[in-house]
C-alpha cells in the first residue's frame, strides 16, 4: 500500500446545472448562502445514482473531475479536480473536514453513499465557510437529514462478481425534535477477468486472460443524527462509523495473493445555531472529532519492497465558529477553526511504536458578498489565513469572485484565488527505509483563474429547459512536493516541481416534452510540467488526458397503470495520456458504454438495472491497475413516509 500511495500521489458525474445551482429533490440547503458566484456543481445522490454506483462513479461524471481507481469494484479511489493531484482536493462531511491519511488522501470508496443526500463539488476555492484554500477544489458530502415525518426506507442490490449492497433508514420527528438512523453494507468478490500482458506490453505472444485475485472488499456504515429546534436555538448531532476490509490485489501483471488492507473511522459532531440581530444574521458553533485506524499487512512482500505489517492511527479534534450578518447590500461572514491532528504509526512486525507526530492549526476567513442592481451584479472579496503552530508556518489566500447576470437567462462569472497545501505527515517525517521525509518543506502554492458564461432558457414551447455553460480556467502551481532520489538507495521529499494547467469545460443540458433529457460535458485540460528538470520540462503531467467527454440521453414515459419508466445510455470518452512524468508509458484512448433502465411499479418502490462497459473494453486505470469489463448491477429501492411534508428548514 505504501508503494501504491506513493505512486498515486504523482498521478493525478450526473451534474445538475453548473451555472445556476439547482438542488433536485428534498434538500436542506441551509448554510449555502447565495452562492451566486461559486463554481459549484450539485450532485443529488437519489436522482443521479443508478445500479450499484458509489461516490467515485457519481463524481467521475462531473466536468473537470477525474477519479483514479486502484483495484476495481469497491476499490481504493482518489479524486482530482482540473488536472491537479489527489492531495489538492479537500473533502468534507456536512462542512466538517474529513480526516486525511498520513499521505494526505481521502479514500472515496470507504465513504458511505447510502447515507449521503447530495454532493457539492467546488472547482477552485470553495466558499469561505470551508476555510481551506485547496489548489484543485473541494467536495462536500451532505448527509441525509432528519425527516419531518415518520420515514422508512431501504435498498437491496446485486451484481456481477458477487457484488451485494444493502441499506436501511429509519427516521421520525416529534414536536420540536427528531432523529434518523441508517445502516449500509457493501461487499464484492471483485474476481473479474482481465487481459494480462505479463509485464511485456510490446510482446503480444505471452498475453492471457486471467482472473483478478485477492480483490474482495466488504464495508459497513452506521449513521445517526439528532436534531432539535427550541426557542434558544437549534442543535444537531451526528455520528458516523465506517469499516472497510479488503484485499490488495497489486498491479495487473504482479498480483498479490495475501496482502490485506483494513480500516475503520468514527466521526462525531455537535452543532449549535442561533439567530443574530433578528433576521439579519446568525451564529453557528461546531465541535468535531474524527478517529481513524488503518492496517496494511503484506507478510510475503508481494506489494512493496519488503515484508510489512503497519498500523496507523489518526486523531482529529477541532472547533469551528461561523458568524454571518447582513447590512444593506452587504452580507458579511467570518469563520474560525482551531484544529489538532495526531498521527501515531506502529510497526507490527517489530512491535515498535514509531514516533508520533501532531499538528495544531488556526484558520480564519473573512468575506463580504456585495449585491448591486437587485443582485444582478455580485462581488465577493475574501481572504483566508492559516497559522500552523507545529512547524511555525503562516499562509494566506486572498480571493475575488464576480458574477454578472444582465438578464434572467444569461450570466457571466470571473474568479481569482490563491491556494496552498501544507505538507502531509509522511512528506515531513516519513521513514520507510527507501523513502525519507523532509521537515523543512514549504507549503505548495498556486494561483487559479477561472471564468464562465452561461445560458439558461426554461419553458419555451416544447423546450422544458436548456442550459449551456462554457468555463475556461488556468492554474499556476509552485513548490510542488515530489520524492527525489537522494542516493542509490533512498529518495527524499523536496519542493522541486511546478506546473501550469489550463483548460476549458463545456456543459450542456437539454430537456424536451417532459420526457426527453440529454446532458453532456466536455473537458479540455493541458497540464504541463514546468519544473527545472530539463528532460521533464514541457511534458504532460501523468494521468491527465487532454480530452474527456461524458454524454447521457435519457427517455422517460408512463406505462399502463401509471407506472413510470426511464431508459438511459451513458458514454465516456477518455483521451490518450501517460502514466509517468517522462511521458514514456502511454495509455491509449478509452471509450466506455453503459445503459440501463429504472421503473417505479408503486409509489414506494423503484427498480433499477444497469449494464456497464457494454463493449467489454479491457480498461487499465491508474499506474497499471485493471478495471472490470462487462458487468451488470440491479437494485430495488423502497421508501415509506407517513405523511409528505415540504417544510422549509432554516
């Protein structure tokens, strides 16, 4: 796993409108603000999910978002935004930062989609309430909220390679308080066939179709939430427990038979909200806690260079305060976060506790959202500051976003922001024999520029809705951290790289006659290595294809007895790219076709079936990991509400 993560660090959905933010279905949009100038995509999980899809599958359909897989079904998966690295994307659960591993990653496959209502994808600097200033962007997972009536729900599904998923939800609300409980389960054997080139890609005579081994996975999630609204304010509590057990199959030609990776994490938060100055503003105070443990066991040395049995624990504690206040045309916001992180590694083979590392940081941000001409022009200046007390580093990130909508159907956006990322514990203090950290590392920094022009037309004859957006962007990143060879036997972390990323996203969404929908997106990105290393300067960064296309036509109509039916097709095109910084190992063009249908035989029941990779394309993803060919997934979802309510929740 250590080798896999080190290489992943160098490599780098169904979206609702990127222009005007549309949240489909019952949602709690509390705390989003006007968000008129943010580059944001909302992915409503209930509407967008199909078959056995997880968080990585849905995010991969969003323009400008790339997901790298490390094994196949339910596998280790990382996300990157607009050509940046996975460490440059920050993840949150209900606005609270998710604990990151010592390597700075959040494994998407370990997160429970069954407990998520929607995902908010921010490209570039997210709203000030998140406080971080990531170089690439951020993803906020919004969990299902306490229902406003008695609610029961669940889902069961089955698919290829003995893939099973199930979930159950129960919630109830009383006069002023309510709760929600949820449980989810997913497993797969992951034993799909794939074409093994035997490590000789230019010799076709030794190629053979073999079965993926040691690729099983099983995870369990438990979720609980409580909410009460009283005269003195509103309180909500949340608890999530996630457990994942999986094999580590290794690269395609060098499969492992026994390497295992197990992890669990427990997340808690308590949040208190209270009005400020009547209806003019509000205060929000949050306490959060996260404990994570992962264990990697490779007793036969099948993955790394030697036998390993490592157990790592990460503890994350923090407090946040948010204050908003409206005065005239101004909406002021101030945010603060005090956070303490602890990383405690153990070498189980020797029985030794390795040195612990901790970090204390204070972040604060200020923002003013100013509206002119009935908010047709919105200007949002902001600044984020961070004091990292452990290494004694100070970082700042000013930003400015502008949105202008001269007409209801037309808008323009411009944005500029500075980003930074502090080194991970592994980059600072790592010691795995062949790799060594560097406590003198500087933060990675960037300047990002983006814009957008969008057109939205609704309810015109046979046209239900037309949305078109063009969004160019450019990122200049500096002081990027790489592991550079220090001697014949060791490599050391250094600030030795820089990059320039420019590109454009095109998003199109068309709805006709209440029955036809076609949405598509196209991403062009050119990520260039601009480091001082002569044979790398000017090369494309690995894992960043120049062209990506996603399209989805969808047809819906009503069968006899008022039974709704929906049929869909998905096409994914990924252009040629490289696996290495020297651009010596290319990955060819990849085209994937998916299709399926959903039918609702009763008000409380929905049946979904999907066939993935219909052409059985032998797909290879990050650093040579094979992915499944043709496969099938189905699920049955049921829900019951004692009474339907559409109460607005503030």
